[in-house]
C-alpha cells in the first residue's frame, strides 16, 4: 500500500535526493554514511535506492538517466500513487541537471551529515521507546549502549608528505571559478570567484561600487550560479530593480542619459602616438599632438585599433578611444518587462534573489536567517552572495565598542562564506584621504584595518575626474591571498549612463609602491 502522498518533512530531503541524482562527488561521499531509513517518505527512499544501485554499477550519479530508472521500476514494482509522486518530484528538479557543475556539494554534505545525525537519533529513540513499551528493559539498555553517531567520511589526522590520497585530494581541491569575466579584468579577478572566498571592493563614495556589485551578480547569474543580492540600505528595492533592467537594456529610463553618448572602446597607445609599425594596423595616423591626446571632435577621421590585443598581446599597449552612441528612447517599464522575460528564458534554471533592507537594520546573522528561510521555502541555495555594502550592516553585538563591532561584521561575513560554501562579494568605503589620491592604497582603510584579516581579496577603485568623464575606472590589487603578482591595475571601460560599468578592459603598467 502506498504511503500518503505528502512532501518530505524537511527541505533537506529534497536536496539530498537532488544531490544523489545530479552530483557524482556528492553521491560518492554520502554513500558510506547514508541509510534509507533517514528519509521520511517511501517514494523518496525508492529514488535514493535507485541512485545507490546506479552508482554501485557505474560509479557515477544517474543524472538525466534517473528517468530511465523510473520507467524501469514503474513498469515492475511501483505503486501508482508512489509513481505519481516521483514523477512530480523529478519534474521539480529538472533544471538542476543544467547547473550540475555548480552544485554546492560541500554545503549539502555538511547539511546532510547534520540531518543524518538528527534522523539517526530519532530512529534510535523510537527503537528504545518500542523496547520500553514492550517491557523489554534489557533490549532498551542494549540499544542505548549501541548508539553510534553519524560522522562525515574521512579519517582524523594524516601524514601530509606520504598520504597519497590526501595529496591527490589537496591538489584536486583547487576549485574552478564559479563564473568568469572576459578580458584583463577577468585575468585579474576570475581566480577569486570560488567557493568560500570573501571579496571586497574598496573606494571613495560615488565610485560605482553598487554598479560593479550588481554587474558581478548578473555575470554570475548568467553563468548558472544561484545568486543572493542583499541591498543593505544604500539603494532601495525600486532603485535596484531599475538598475538591473537598465543593465539588461543598456539604456536608462532617465531622458538626460539617453542623448548622444561617447562610449569608451579599446585602442592602442602605439596607434594613438603614431608609432605602430604593424602591417595590419587599421588606422593611418595618430590622435596626439605634443604628447596630449586630442578630443573626439578634434581628431576627425581617427580610427582606433586593437588588432594587437587580439593577435599579438605582447605588443599591445592598452589605451582607450570613443565611439558615439546615437540618442535612444528612455527605457519604459513595459519594455523592461519584455526584456526581463527574454533574459529569464536565456538563463532558465538559475535562481536570483533580491532583498533590500533599510540602512543599519540587519546584520550578517539575520542575513543568514533569510538564506535559511529561502532554502526551506524555495530550495534556494546560493553559490554567490552579494552585499551592498558591508559598512552599513547592523552590528552583530551592540554591546561592543564600534571598532570591535566592525571587526565582528567582517568575521561574520567570512564565516558566512565558509558556512554556505559560497563566494561572498561586498564593498567598503575608503578613508577621506583617498579622495585626493590617484590610486587607493592599503592604508586607506576606513574605521578598522582588521577587516583585511578576514578577506581573501581587496581591490581598490581608482578614478580621476578626467577618467570619470571619459568612462574609465582603474581597478587596483590591494591584497590578494595566494596571488604573488599584486600591485597591478586594470582599466575598466564603461558607461554608467547605459548601466554598464564593464564594457571592456586592459592592463595598465604595474603601479609603483
């Protein structure tokens, strides 16, 4: 007889079965400690058994072949009610196959072991109560003495020099980035976009931090990552939604930003100073007089060239020019809806959650609680968590002095990245002295330098007034863990008027200390 058709008593059961279906590594590591009686619904147990049998035979997760397994068992042993339950369940996780390479294995393993411990104890208590109710004290005592907790597979303590398995695992654990940006900025940033990283953008006010954070969240989402974006008081929900649609449409809803616009594009310094000797050079003359670059209007007929960036990168000397964008109509909400629908179709199967809070109203602990709720209600587990921005989070403990509160916030952000096995990206204000500097330095921290102790990378946002007008933002490496080539800068070419802080990029010569 079929069990009553009900959902699993815990969202974690759905995630466990999803992991067993789509992830080879999860199934491999969970198999030694998994027991089907940890699960509460018979149809779910059946799917788990199919996955275990498949893994034993083929040494991998079934993936899309789970439907073949269902068909096989439906024809032979499945009760109709159980079969219908499984069909509905498999349909609900269809999209997970598309993002199996982004599946958060480590987080789910942590959650699974905790759940197995709880279920093991519950089951054991049921057995003890059963023996007591039957009046069998000896059986009850024996059951109590035999209880063993569930532990994550793996031995305690290894020899790091001779343990071949541990050495192989250590080198294999270097993770690929969750998402990647193209060009020079990708060369600088991509290696940091991994699970458990905490990345910080540091710069003065109105330097484009929110635009960059939003852009990184959109890149991550486009590359099949689940993204949680928390607006922490700098921008309202309405403002963030408008910005996201301006980003998609590449045009503003404000008429004053919709006129003719000079958009920066890649060029080469050798082309501009007319010293290029390449036969494939596109232009025929430069755009400089006595070492000064002419304006767009003054250099009539000048043609930018980035041939060497593509074909001979060692010869390329990064520079920028402009092209004129013709006037556009302001973006309307009706157009935004259509653009959003097209975008959702392109990224089907990925999750994006936006939540905005008033300034100084939530702390990291409360954000973690929001993530718990999303996981329980929607099965949403983020790969990338973006906070705009850390300085306006509420304290973790209001009883402490202000500078200790700040340190606690950054420790909590680091803990969040480790607990959630996610890439956490945020921003912080630089100090007042940074306003008069060409480039932000490590010394330009605000309030408490101990925040540097908890991050995996800090990048400075640098911009002179002239560069701001030209659409250029320089990104400088301030502190990068496991990177021996810090102290470099990349020039970002972008236009915030069209919602794009990153259109292209190129390397600048290393900064002098």
